[in-house]
């Protein structure tokens, strides 16, 4: 895939412009967005992502177009799971609804910056060491198992992580227990104190690092093109703020989403290990020669990902409906 420096620069400028527009058009003036506003802009950002996928298909061919869509759908699904964690964070710190937009947008920008760093590191590692796919695959399978093991009570596990981080931050910063609008710092008795808003931002930033550790190896299992990895991540994160307010209570109903995502991560992990075996250069495996194993194609990957998400979503909504019926 031949991506010129000009294309990279133009893409970066467009992505940055969309985030700047989002800030000045929706976030600068604190308010709780309506369902209409959230729904409209969620649809617009998803449409932009889909149109870009068709552009990739037209410009570089169906193989790369399929890889982009597979990566985008996977990253979007992982982002929806991230929203559940954001709900827990906002609830725990009692962030006023009109200020949640700013925290979310800053958190999303932080996520994109950190993922870009991981993308560049991942690309360099892949170019230098073909065996890195073994590590990526094993890590994704480990993550899938961990996700299932924590599905019994995700709120408790997430709050434990947040509490440890909160204690660490409070040991190193003087903090206030009161919000001062959407400010990150305030003054009390002549002292400069960090507001709970800064604490929320730090917690979300740390969470973004954990999310990047999962998502970057996952998408490199679907495409090894850094440009597609970056754009799929950027467009998946774009509109995430609107999706947070649009889904709202629906997140609680997606009870099987973590199982679906764990299956997808495990599937991609196996795909990566098969690819690593096919490209094997490690001397203690088959004498350093390539291993003849089947490789999973992009259409198969995309089909498995979409089918898994459809099944887990439908099963979750049916389960939630039955639970509500039994309670009435």
C-alpha cells in the first residue's frame, strides 16, 4: 500500500480539524446534549468513516478496503465497551452532566495521541521482528481470558483500579473535593488545588493507555498497514463522545458484549499466531522455516467480527427484556 507523505499530512490535518470543530461547535459551551444532537452527530461521524472506507477501496483496492472496515468495526466495538468504563468513572466522581462532554473529548484526544504512539512503535517492531506477531497473538488471547474472568462484576474490578490510581494521584497532588465549573485547578485559602475534574481526566487517560494496549495489537491482526491502523482508530474514536450520550442506559443492557469482544480478541489472537507461524523465522520452531498453516482471510475476519457483534447484541437485548418482564 503506497501512502505518500502528502496523504499522511492531509489525513492528519482533517482529523485534527474535525476534533477542533467538535470542540468549538459542541463542547466549548458546557451543556448536556440532547438525544437528537447526539444521534445526528453520531450518524454523521459514522457516515464519514464509511465514506472514507469506500475511498480506500477505490484508491487502493478491495483488499485494503476490507482491512480498513474490519479494523474500524473492531475498534468501534472496543470503543463501545470503553464507554461502559467511562460511565463508571463519571458516576464514581459525580461529574455534572454539562461538564462530561469536555472530559470525554479531552480523553478521546489523549487516547488518539497515545494510540498513534503505539501504532508507530508497533509498525517499527513489525518491520524489525516478524516474531512480534507471536507476542501480539498471545497477549490478545490473555486479554480475552482476562475479559471473561472479569465479566462477573466489571464495575467492581474497574472501581478497584480507579481507587488505586486515585490514591496515587492524591499522594502527589493537593486536591479539592469540590468542582469549580469545568476548571482543572482552583484556589482555596490561597492554595492552588487540583479539582475532581483533573482527577477524572487522569483516570480516563490511564484507562486509555490500557485500552490502547488491547486495541493496537487487535487491529494489527487485521491489517499491517500503519495508515489503515491510524485511520480506523481515529474514525472509531471520532463521535465516541456523542455515542456516550446516545446510548446512555442501553450500555447496561449489553450484558454479553464483553463475551463477544473476548471471542473477537481471541479469534484475532489465533489469527496472529497463524500468521506468525506462516512467516516464522524463529530457529526453535520448525528449524526457522515457515510453517504451512492456513491463514484467515480479511473477508472471513470481517464476517466473524460482525456476526459475533450481532449475536451478542441481540442476545443481550433479549436477556434484558426477559429480565425486565420477570421483574414486573
